[in-house]
C-alpha cells in the first residue's frame, strides 16, 4: 500500500471513529482500537502494523511535550510525593509482580523482567482523554504520573533487555546506578534545551519561525538524551515544564494562538492514530497465537488482572502508610476518602508505548539464537492493553460518578483573582498608555468606564461559589446582543465577496476580525 493511501485510510478512520464514539458515547480510544481491529481483517489492510520506531521516536516526544506544556508545575510540586511514588516506585513494583508471575509460567528471569517493564507504565495518551474531566488535583496526578512513568519503564526495559540479549546476569547495583544517572542527566538535558528554547524565543519575532522552534523542541530534547543512553522521556517532560513557566513571557498572543491550534490538532491525530494502529495489530497477534492459544490467552488475562490489582492495592494502601508516617496538619488537609481515590486507581490504562516496546524486541540474542518467548511477550502485552481499555475504560465513567469527586474549591477563586488582577493592572497603566498614544480624553474615559464595569461584575454572590459559577456563565445583555448580530455581519461580507466587491484576501482578514470579536463576546465555556 502506498504511503498516501495509508494516510487517507488513517485519516478517514479517525474521522469515522471519533464521530461514532460521540454518537454511541463510548471512549474514543476504545472505539478507535476496535475499528482498527475490524479493519485489520480486510485483506487490503492486513499488512498495516504499528511501527515501534515511529512511536518511540516521533509520537512519544510530541505527545509528552504537549501534555507537559499543559500540566501545572505548582500542582506537581504540591503532590510530588504521590507522583514520585506512582511514577517510579509503583512502576518498579508492577514490573516485579509481572516478572514473578511470568517466571512462574516458565519464562526466564531476564525475559520476565522485560515483560514487567513493558507493562508497568500507564499510557499518557489514554490518560489524557479522561484527565480533563477530573478535578484539578486528580487530573494533575494522573497526567504527571503518565508523563514520568514512561521514562522509568523504558530505562528498566533497556536494562532488562540488555541482560536478556547478552545472557549476562542482572546486576542490581549497576542497574540502580544506571537508573539514577538516566534521570539526573535526562533532567539536565531537558533544562538545557528548555532554557535554550526560551532564549531563542526572545530573539525570534517571526511567528512562523518561532512556532517551527516549538515543533522541534521535544525532539531537540529527546534525541540527544537517547543518544547518551539516558531518559529522553524525562528530558522532554523537563523541557516542556520549563517552557510552561517562561513561555508566557516570551511568546506573543499570535504565536500562541497558532501554536496551540497546531498542537491540539496534531496531538489529536497522533493519539487517534496510535489506537487505530494498536487495533490493526490485533490481526497479526491472533495469527501468531498458534495451537496453544488458550494457554497464551490465560497467561495474558492472569497478568492483566495482576497489573490491575497491583495498582488498585497500591492506591488504597500507600495513603494509610503515608498517614501513619506523616501527621502534619497540612498533610491531613490533603487527605481524600476511599471513594475519591478510586478513579485514580481505576485509570491505569496501558497503551501504545507498551506495545511499541514489545514489538521492538529483537528477534535474536547477541549469539544469533532466537530471543526466547518473544511472540508470547507481544501477545500478552496486547491482551493486557485490550483488557485495560475494554474493562477499565468502559467502567471508569461509572467509577467516577460513584466517587462523587468534589469540584476544586480554589480553582474558581483563582480564576476570579486572575481576572480582577489583570483588569486592575490595565486601569493602573491606562493614563500613561493613553498619554503615550495620544488617545483623546473621551476615548480614554470610555475605556476606563468599560474596565471598571467589568471589574465590578467579577465577584462572588453572598460568598456562594455556586452562585458565582452561574454568574460566570451568563452574558450581559449588551454582549449577547452584539454576539447575535455577528452572523448578519458575516453574511454581508460573503455577499460582497460573491458580487466581486471584495476579494478573498480581504474577506479572510475581515472574517478573522469578526472571529476575534465573537470569541471576546462569547460566554465562558467549560474546557474539554
């Protein structure tokens, strides 16, 4: 199949799968996976497979970078202990549990640890699809965990695979040193690339060039780190967090609007493509099951249940250990109930990174012998991914509803504070700016009245957060009227273009201004 035909099929499948998911109200990753699995049995499409190098070298840096740009560093700091325990310690524990079970089924320890490393991390792309619908703290913990645990797992994977291929015994002391060095040097490279990107952003004022730098930044962090055998994942995440802190000072509004649109669309397509390709892999996996398919499926289901149970137990045991060791008043304020912990415990999806790591296993060892149990590792990995997306993915919405997660009690207050502070800053500099621009006094007075009117409308009603949220979602009547007039304005411009009075360039420019006006007048919408 030609490359262009492949891209068209992927694009059409993403469109159909996304529309179908919205229609039947199922998680888009699950629908795309099932659609890919169905298409994989079409003879013309049966050769489409998930390219491991493409996932590891192209998809992973881009997706992790965008997620890190949209993750709160402040919330990471506040929940650092929980995130570190989940993204490092839980990964190691999960890998150990899987390795022990796999060894019990007859796999040698090096291959068993390879399987454990493959299945230990949660999938950032699957987690991102549900994190935005959770309260800020829960969503941040899930996002940060999924960003960092890929780095932990891939380092462990490299160590275990090196042992399995070379036939040398595992040296836990050397492995620990390599693990620590991977994180330290990965953070250092990410900091260097992030600060370099900030410096270049200060120098480059062309919007297209600046956003070209945005596109290549994750790869500038990932590739040097991987070439030095340290964690490229940690480097990318670190660079993204640096840009999230310094970017607002050096990135203009037009740059940000263009960059945001690009990253939102590209990461959506990359995410959807990954789940489609996982589905396409189903055909190859079932073809390689062999006569002992029942035993292979049984092993996969046992390990899938163990991976799920390990996370469930971890999420409900470690809080009580922390409570016993840390009795500070600040720690007591951050405690959550048993119900409220379950969405986090339930959302341990496995995905494309795990399957890519399994498919990247070499066919032979260093002495030319076939790598033992390679097909079994790939099949078990696919079964675990399918189990997590189907069983956990379908039941997670019910778990979230049962948990009765409270809204973030401070997020709305912070939004009010930001709005108030911004308008007060405008009012403070208004006289000097008006004088510098030579603005007529009546125009400056009109702007001041408008700002003061907006400032007066930002408040809580009787200290009631619910009342404040209702106030936020309502137009004032003037804005509502202005917004309702815009369609007529657009129609008039289209008639001018159709009559030849203006050309398409003028129409695009005028329409862009109307779009900005509509966004300014629109009622605040809940973010997806």
